[in-house]
């Protein structure tokens, strides 16, 4: 269950009023959080999922918070969760995450500052969990989910078993329904 303080923070940021995939943004963010909780993800990963697009993203340009408010968000959700939200918002994901899986050193380009972000295996894995929950909640990004599934075949430890299982299930459902939504997502 989402803590009332976190819902209050989202509402203060305007997540009730912002739209995303034809519904209030807060609905999508809550759905992403619920999926991550169901998968047994760490608390900071679930919180990052709940706030994953408040800074906007390369594809979802609505910014509820500017990067100047990072300390404000950090105070509300913790530094580990906020760092994941920041990376999620300033990289060209999901492609950047997918491409990083096969590398020995994980570095992503920050399209906002032009700097390079170095990641550990664990951080990349957490970002992939958030990405999968994000795409599954939206029912978008079939191509990206398929690419993630292929990329982690050689490194299954990158995703927890519940994540891998639901990823396969979602792909089968979409394939059986012949649903292949566009890759545009938050």
C-alpha cells in the first residue's frame, strides 16, 4: 500500500492533474508502484517507480518537478529512490538500459547535462525493473519489452524471477492478441 505521505507529495507536485496514456499520471505511477510491490522489489525501487517520471523523461515531457527540486524529492522518498528517478528521467531509456546490459561497464549518457552516468549491475537491474513495470502498466512498448527479454536471456540475474515471469506473460498476451503497441512510452 502506498503511504499517504507519498500520495500527498505526488498530489502536491500535480500528478492528479497531469495526463499520461489517457489517464491521470497518478494512476500510471500508482500502477507502476503496485507492479513493483507485487514483484517483491526493494522499497526504494518501488518508491522510484511511484515517482519515476516526475522530472519528465525523454518521451514524456511533462515535468512536475524541475531538477532544481531534487533535494525536495530526496527528502520525501530517500536518496536511493531519488537517484533512480533522476537517472530514469535524464537518460534515453528504455534503449539505453537495454544496450547497457551487454557491456562490462555500464555508462549512460545524461541527455540533460551531457555528462556520463556510471552504474553498478544492481542499479541497472533496478532501472530495468522500473522500466518493465512502467511499460507493462501502460500496455505499451511491446518492442522494448521483447528487447529486454532477449537481452537478459544471457544474464537472467539482471531481473528477479517474478519480473522475468511477468515479462514473458505480458509478451505472450500481447502476441496472442496481436497487440504490438508503439514504442513511445514514459
